[in-house]
């Protein structure tokens, strides 16, 4: 059970959604009432069914694929005043402190901001490298041709793509979030984003395909360009999206559809922690929200579920480096240890910073360490090239660590092509470890806050995989 503060009421959300059997055992007001009946003064509670986001799978093929809806039952309790609400929170916390098992899985939905979309309108091409140079820097030009991403499914959680700009047959479909009661605008269906709104998403898609040209691309238009303004609503939406995707992948696999590996690309991060809300660090440092302990935060928890399903998940580091941070970074949210927050700093994800094609660190790339103790200090994991042209077709040059994350996701998708290196045989954490171990460190050996473990070396990672998983 997840209990989340939503303005002046408390929201209850069913757990166990990944398991299709557990998903049938939905939380009801009657069950909640029984759970809470031992809290003095709260024997009688009035519940409201919340209008929460829904997420629908949209097939990229002409034939529709109908999947059962993901359970979205969410209830709230309203209180006559803040004093009564606080008394209820205090009673819940007392139950947690006593170690009562039924209250152990609780958390909230606080706020976050989204990283640079890097739209270099009118950018001087002389400031950019080339795709060929980017490939040489990370040894991608030396990978065997069969590592092309065939039958690998890559999910872009971004601002939407134009399916007509993809090579024929490589659009698998996607997930269409319906904002429900969040108040967020509804973005176009998967694959239907066009014009300037498609610039960032297509940069991500084209970078993935530059490394894994046969991969199947799935679109999740979640982030309204040019940036997120309603941060709490976005977090609720992102949580709902991941819930639905995890359930739907299981249904698709039961139907024999898209059986190959799945790779998730998240080219967004945090700018300004001032928008986080009442408790700084609730999401960004995974501290939770008093009295709702312990961590992890609900969105962090759903990211952990992605990793537990043995799906690769990549995040960009963000663009709040000390030398030239993005103008939207908060006054205290740039520089060493002040730019990689929340899920971007989780141990289970591959977090990627940015370098030029000549290997020089880009001064806007967010620097580690990540926030401890509830997230991971050694972030970023590694760096990959950005600031280059050649993979974008009619779309603008690559900028930002978004481009670096997409290049890295393409390398992961390429490696997953080999059947011996599927996600069951080589779990994502093992592949991430090998990418970190084989990265080329321009500075002293070991991890540092600029490059992480170094610049990705796809050729060296390939050789290590061959040696350990022939």
C-alpha cells in the first residue's frame, strides 16, 4: 500500500501491480478501513475515488493490440482541517514506528523538474563534431555488424517522436498517458508528435538508431515541451506510465509479441530543487516525507521494479555542471554534488554524462557525487559523446547529456542483440558493471565527478562480454 499526500487529503494506492494475479486483489475503501480501524479517532472514514492518470498501449502495427487496463484504483480521505489531517499522519507514523508490517510500504509523490531539452536553434555547426567521430571515440565503429539492435525494444520516455521520420518498420508503438486529474496537457498519441515538439524526442531516437540501427522504437510522449511546469503532476504521471508499461510488457510477451530485451531511455533530470515542495530532498535525495518513512520514494520504487524485471534503464546526468550550467538550474543546484538527483542517481540505472567527440568533458554535464545515503554517490557512471551532427537527419544537432544518454542506450541495445547476452543471462547490473569497468578514464584511475568511471568504450565492453559470456 502506498499512502501519498495530495494537497489536503491522503491517497491510497494498490501495490503488487506488476504481478497480474495480485493486480486482481485491488485495494478497496473497505480494506483500507479495516487496516486503519485500530487508529484511535479514525474508525469512520469517508473515501473518494481519485481521477488518476491512465495509460493506454498503442500498437505501431495496423492491427490493433488490445490489452487489459492497468489497475488504477486510488482513493483519498478528506479532512475537515489541517490539524485533523496531521493527527492522522502522526497516528500512521506511530504505527510505522511500532514496526507494523501493513504500514511499511508508504511514501509520497513530491516534486521534481526536468532537464535541458537542448534545442540549439541556429547553432553554429562548426562548434559540433560528427557522428563518425563520436563512434570512434567510444569504439562503436569496431563492433561487429550483427550487433545492430535486431529484436531489441527501446522505450523513449520523452516529449514524443514523429514515427514518419523513423525507418520503415521500426516503430513498435508506445504508451499514451491520459492526464486524468493532474491538470497536465494531453500530448499527442505515440509517434504523432511533429514539428518543433518532436525535436528532442527525435534526437534521442536517432542517436539510439545510430548505434543500434535495427532496434524497435517505442514512444512515450510524457514531457510537454519545452519543459515541465507542474512538477507534482508530472511525477504522478511518470509513476503511472511506468506502472502501465511493466504490466503491459507482460501481457505482450504472453501474446508472443516483442519477446526480446527491453531498454528504457530517460533523457530528463532535475534543474531546480526549489520546486520540490515542503521538504527539500523528499524525492531528490530519496528522503521521503515525514511522517512517511522509510524510503524509497514511490517513483524511485517503480524504477527499482524496472531493474528487478531485468530491463536496462538509462538516465542522463543532467546539465547543471559547474562551468556552464543551463540557465534553468537552481542557484544552489549546480556544480560538484549538486546536479544529479532522484532516480538519475540510483544505483540500478546507468547514468551518463557528456563529453565532446574529442573526449573533453562538457562543462554543463552534471557532476557527482550523487546524494547519499539513500542514493548512490558514484554518479555519473560514465560519459558518452554529444555536441555532434550526423545522426539527426532533418533535426538539429545533438546537445546536452540527453544526447549522451541516447548514444549509451544505443550501445546497450546493440549488445543485447547477441542471444547469449540476453537480460536473463547478463542482467542489467552486470552489463552496467562491465561498461563501467571498461570505460576509458582520461584522468587518474578510478571514479571522479566529471567523467564517472570514464568514457564508454564499446569495443572493450564487447571483448569483456565475450570473455565472460562466450
